[in-house]
C-alpha cells in the first residue's frame, strides 16, 4: 500500500536534521503560528516558510496540492499553452500577410485576378449548360415520336446523359458563384487586417504612398 502525502511528509519531516540558524513556521488551522528549528508536525501538509535568525523569510513552500487543485492547475497550463499557440499562429499569419503584399492595391489586384479566373470557369460551365439545354430540346422533340411505342435504347441513354450534364453544369455554375463570394469575403478581411497591421506599425504602406509622380 502506498503511503499518503501526509504520512510521507511525516516520515520525511521526522528525518530532517535541525537547520542551524533557520526556523520553520506555518499557520495552523486555528490561525496560530507553529515554529521550530525543524518542521513542526503541525506543519506537515501545510504551507510553511523558512526564517533566518534575523527574522527574514528565506523561502516560502506551498502546501501540497489536492487532486482538484492539480487538475485545475493542469487545465490552466493547457489553456495558457493553447493561447500562446494561437497567438503565435496569429503573428505568423500577420507576418505572412505583410510579406505577401506591398500595398493594399496589391490585395485588390490579387483579388481581381482570382475572381477573373473563377468567372471564366463560371462562364465556361454556363456555356456547357446552355448547350445541354439546346440538346435537351432536340432530344425532347425526338422523344415525341415514341410516346406510344418503345423508345430506342440509344435515345433513352442520350436523354439520361443530357439530364446528368444539365445537373452537373448547373451545380458547377452555382459552385463558382459561391467561391467568388467566398473570395470577396476573404480578400476584404485580408485588406482590413493588412491596413490595421500597417497602421499599428506606423508605416502606411499604401498604394497611394508608393505611387510615383
């Protein structure tokens, strides 16, 4: 069986030799002070201090932590470490932003470039969708001849493929529009943060200031 913390302190305390010129003091539960040239039994498991012959406190020793206190301290340490990690990541992102752009105009240029690529993809998908719509009209006209008789397998397959193409290109157009909205929001946030960082550093590296005569 493992000895409890108080029993351990009793055993250690009883083995401690008297320290010349030092006094060990602690406050008992009733508020009175217990002192001795070695740690008094009343101080086992309690906070105590070492005092010199002149009455100066040489060292403060905390009381052993309870299980709840240890858990709280560990949780606080984890939270502090997470906050430090988040702060470090924020500093890294801010520095990367400053390293990427020389001015707010650069941010606008990059945004417009990305939006242009996405819009080109949107237009391409829209063209394919419109072609599929025309193809559907043609296939629907052909299918009219087979209302009262079996439709050829080839025509049936073409109609299914066309329906899939319509759905696919319609989804592609919607996806590109959604991406464009996300890009606008992203660059708006980056622009805002960039200006805040430049302002905080006292160096307004804006396009207007960098522009030549």
